[in-house]
C-alpha cells in the first residue's frame, strides 16, 4: 500500500538541555507506515538545533514569538502555507498553544488541520486552577496558593509546611525550604513568566509521568506511563523507562473520559510511598520524551496526524514494558551559510 | 511470601520492577535465594540447603535471610500477607 503524501509543520525544534518535543515528533512521523511526510520546521530562534540536523526537515521557517501578537504569528503561518501547502500543523510549546487554539477555525478554513484541546480544557488545567480541577474530576492534587505578591508568604506558611514548590505559570519549578528561598524564586519566576506565581504543597514520593492522546470524545487513543531515571538540574528527563502500572493507566483513562481531552497530553504525577497518586501538572501537548512511546509501540505523532485529518484511529492498548530512552548531546558541525540563511532570510 | 507479579528476574542477577521502574543487581547467592523464593521453597528447605553447603550456623543464616527479605519487601520485590510469614 502506498503511503499518503502529506506536508506537516512542526514547532519546538529546540533540542537543548530543556528540549522541545519537535524533533522526536518528527522522528515518529518519519517512522509512520501510512504517511510519507514532507516536514516544515517552524522555529523561533536561529540556533534551534533541529534546524541543523541533517535529514530532519525539508524546509525551515522562522516565525515570530506569540508574545508579538497572535495575528502576527498566524499571518506568518498563512504566508508559509501559501507556498508550502501545510496539511497538518503540530504546535509543541505551551506558550503558543493559545494562539493556535484561538485561530483553529481560521487555519482549518485554509486547509491547515490541527488537533488541539479546546480553550476550556486548556484553561481549566492551568497550574493556578489545579485545585479546582482536582475537585471537579476527582483526582488528588497538592494544595496550592496563587501568589501575586510577597505579602502572601504568611498565608503560604499558614497553609503549608516547608518545603514548598514555587512554580511559574508555564515553566520553571523550584523547591523552597524557607521564606528567603520563596522570595528568591518568586522574583526569579515572576520576572520571567509573570503572575501569578504558584506555591504548591510538596508531596513526597516518586515522580512518574504518562503521555497520552485523547480523541476529544472521551476515548484514550494512546497512553504510556514512564518514570524518569535520570533528571537534569532543570528537572528534565535525560533517561526514562516505561512502566506497567494499571493505576496510572486507569487514572489517565478516567481523566480523558471525563474531560473529553482532545490532543496530546502529559500527566505529571507523584506516587507516594502509600501508592497514592497526586496530579501535579497537566501539560496540554506532546512531551519531549514522546519518542519513548514510539519505541515502545505507540506512534502517538502518527495517530495525532490521523486524528487531525479526521481519519479513524483504533485505540492503542499495548506497549513494551521496561523500554528505556537515554538522551545524549551531539556536536553538529554546521556551515555558516545555513546559519546566515535562517538569520537573514528567515527560511531555509 | 511471594514474588510480586511485576518482577522480572534475569539469569545474570538483574532484577527489574516494571511497576516502579526500579532495577537491582543481585550477586549469585542473592539470585539463588530469590529463585528459591520464586519456586515456592519454604524457609526450612532454603535454610537446610544453605546449612548443608556453607560453613554457617542457623542463627546467623536466619538473621541474614530475614534482613534480605526485609530489603526485598522494602523494594516491593516480594509481598507478605503476614509480616512474620517467611514460608
């Protein structure tokens, strides 16, 4: 059977020590048995490593940060579409998702398909609303306090014992052992990610994660649980292993069924010594370790593309247990011309 | 006392708990003890076999065996319905 020719645009080619999911998403798509994909890499910075990885993207375009305004970003996508004819767009950053969700219909009218959560789904799982989310869907979550100013430290101390987690709205999380550290992290995070800064109860246990894909009708199309084996100083997984954990799978399926989640997601959970699971975060997109799921037998990027195109996807229930990923860094030697092209022309 | 369902034991002594993601390395004697537990041998059978083969008194063996089992239990490699059951 011949493969379906298709053009897919992907963001998140920043395969750094804080990696975006773009490169592993593309690897999954390239291993597809049904799609023969032409890949358009969309980058924000001219040193994103995915630009320089041989054989990864067919074309590369620089796009403006969503902070420049949604319209500017979408107009740039439309301009790229006029020459490249994008069939499916897979955004991979939390910060850009809002712009793409808001303009889903505008993009779809031009033939650019996406498969993203709805605005309500996206907003109700935000970190500063996690407590209400837990109550609504019957999931254990740590207590939290949204901080707009340092005067709330006394509220924080009344509510929680140290240590506490101090988190940004989109990224960054630190463990604070005392009020001095709370102040330090509060300033650091608010300067970068704005307000509120979220103080979260520290739950002792092992961090475990699930990557999943919901079809928007309550069905779990794919789900693979993983435990990080090696964590960088930025808290990123540098090695991980798939688990056999029925409780995690049940929790995931229940959550997708109740929320009717649409698109990729990552559940970040803490498993306590009593085998209780606390949901600490939901990332509303495919995580950077997605290639482990592909290697374990669930090609989530391929399934997401099918869903975006309105094709039928049978739920994937099997995966290899004990499959590991180990990341590595690699020095690519690059000619100046390529760097000059992306810097000056904003495309390669 | 039984090995939990998620445990995979390799012949080279590598033990993997697929529920927690933990892995352990056993020396040949540790592997032998674990295999004996896996096959359902009770404490007396294991003890008699060890006392026949090694120059060790039964009190020392019992102490070391219970310590080993406590470690296996802590890492969720074995489960015991009764904490005093070493059969």
